[in-house]
C-alpha cells in the first residue's frame, strides 16, 4: 500500500525508541503536572511583584508611540 507520493504510509503504534503509548501518556501526564506547577509558581511571583514605577512628567493614558497618538507636532521625542 503506497500513498499518492509512492511512499509507504506512516506506521502508528509502538515505536522502537520511545516505548508504548501507555508510557508516552504517563510521561505526558507527568510533564503536564510539572507545567501546571511551574505556571502556578510564575503566577504567584507575578502577583507579588511590585507594580511599574510611575513616570514623572509623562502623559496620561496609553503610550502614544504604541497607539499612534502623536501629541507633540507628530514627532516622538522620548528616545
């Protein structure tokens, strides 16, 4: 049985290098649990981090260069 390209179809199931699908699923569950724990740690760290400092003499509202709000003669002079 060959596909349109003349190559043999892929073989689904056990592979020689990674083991059975049950082992794959177990490793995937373990990796997912580690990822969730890491995400929770990052979330807690982000919540406890101090906020951004206030800009002295800056404009109110969103950053004008990012949102296309050119307030001073159409020229950006922050940098």
